[in-house]
C-alpha cells in the first residue's frame, strides 16, 4: 500500500510538471498530501518533543522548520553562489571566458576533430556559466557558427552545444554543494575525490561517442563535411582579458583556503571575498563608484531569484521526501530492493534511472534531483551504504536526463537557434548521453566505495 501510494504520487508529480505546472507548487502539494495521508494512517510526522500537539498542524510545523533550515546556511550558500554567477555575467567576465575559448577553434581544420575539441572546451566553459540554457545559448552564438563554418552539420554542432551541461564539473556548482551538505562530506572531498573523477570519465566517454554517433548520423542523412561561408558572431565585451579568471576565483579560493595552504574559510566567506575583490578591480578599471555599486545590486537580485526558484524548490522537495518517508514508501522500497539481492548496486542504479527518467519527463534537472536527494540519508542509514555512492549517479543522471528531454530549456533553445526539431536534437545527443550515464554507473561502482 505504501509503495502504491508513493508511486501514484510520484507519477502524478511528473505528469503535472510535464504539463507545465510549477515544480515547486506540485512538489509542495504532493508532500503535504503524503504527510496528511501519513497522519490519517497513524504515522508520526515530526518527533513528539517538537509536536504542536495536533498531528494535522504538525504538517505545517514541519514545512516551517524546513523553511528555516533550508533558508539558513545551505539556502544562503546557494543564493550567494547564484548571485555571484549573475554578477559575473553582468560585468562581462563570463563573456570573456567564452570569447577566449572560442577563438582557437577557428584554426582547427578537421571537422570531427574540431567537434571533439569544441566539446571539451564547452565543458570547461561550464565552470563559468552554470545555467544549462544560458550556456547553450552562448555556445550557439559563438562556437556553433565556427563549427558549421568548418563543415560540421548543423545537427552535430547543435548537439555539442547542448551537451556540456549534462555533466557537472564545477566544485562550486549549487547541485554539488547541496549534495555534499546532504551526505555530510566536506565539499572539497566530495567534489574532487568523488565527483570529479567520475565526471572526467563520463566526459571522455561522451566525447568518443559523439565522434562516432554524429559521424554515423551525418553519413545516414547524406551530409558531406564541406566548409560553407557563415559569419561568426563574436561576443562584444569591453572588459580586459584577465577578467576571464574572475568566474573561477571561488574554485581557486576553495583550493587555497583549505586549512593547509591558508586559513580554512567557509565557502560563503570565500565567495564574499571574491565579490569584494572583483568589485575593487572593477572600480580601479572604471573609477566609477556609482557604477560599481549599481553592478553589485545584480548580485542581490540574483540571490533573490535563487531564493524564489532554488531555495523554495528545496523546501518543497524536502516536504515531498519527508512525505514519502513518513508514509512508509522508503522503508518498503528498501525491503523490495534488498529482496532482489546486491542491494547497494541495485539501489544506486534504480535511483539514477528514476532521476534520469523524471528529468526527461519534466525537462528539469533540478526538480528531480532536489526531490530525491533528500531521501539519500535515510536510504543510506537503513541500508548501511556510503551516501556519496548513491548521490553521485543521481547528481549526474538528473542533468543527463534534462539533456534528453525535448521540453527542457536547453534543448528547446538550442534546437530553435539551430532551426532543427527538438526531437532531432534529442536523437543527436541520445547515444552520447546514454553512454555517459553508463560510464557514470560503472565508474561509481569502481571508484566510490559503497
């Protein structure tokens, strides 16, 4: 009964998000429904010492407690990360990163070799531009024309532009920070010891599969690589070249202020330091204090946007996860998986596939990951599994699933700019993404202890 109620609710959540309903509203509604159902079935929503005295009011009390918790340390971290990213885009630092990375591609003569080099460069650009759709649009305006001009088909070039956000590299990505917080592993260890090796293997696997799959599809469609005349649209930015390093300063700060090279600093402190240094540099360049302060307001607006989109989504996802747990869905799922044998590997694969499928259906990488990541501590504790072992495949599968969704923002934007069907673009990225997911599952099994 618990699994049935949970599955029906999960299917309903996926259906309504796919229909265009707010992911936050749907997850919060589903979570509160599950919590109310738990009360009706006689389950306890929050510990007795924190109860309001009414089991039904405890549902609202839980949402309040979660809002305080998520809006505090973790929520502030996500907000300031998003604010910093918005600031980097506004002052032109992100544009300079893309401009510098795109320039060398014009000198590579082999079309398919160029395609692979372009893919590796676009993956590096994801350090600076964390938005999948934003990165896709930037790449379509810069690297896409270069690839087409070199004789790469529009479909293959668009597939490269839609692919880099499928694998998370940045240790200061909001998803990585959230995952490290949830599994209670230091950010540097989680990012560099666990996530990065798996990500590198996945990127190499995707690059190789892109080479053969795009070549196969081009041949099947009768496309012959032949350079054509096409104007390359360059990004206009007036900032100095060294501004390209500014989006990477939080990563440098995490590595430097680790307690060994320099005093250990919290990542929020590091980002504040990076913001101050960037503002000072920008002031020295322009000698315009009014402009400097006006530019900094973009950071605050970015933080507000992150609260309304990401932090509130975390609260909704946490409520949904608590509802699934309270009603007994989690314990029933654990028993079912354990009955299959090889519980840890089966659970890892199952969670990754469920997350990927949810991302494909909803077109969102965040909503499925945020919904299921809250389950990891409970699953790991009950099954005696390393939580990072379960989390890393989910983390990457959510982004891979988004890249396979014809309704995701990045696919819609890139396919529209390339003037091809979203389904044609999904076909172009399908094999590389599946290969990437398989490599993630295998490398996690080999590199991360269960």
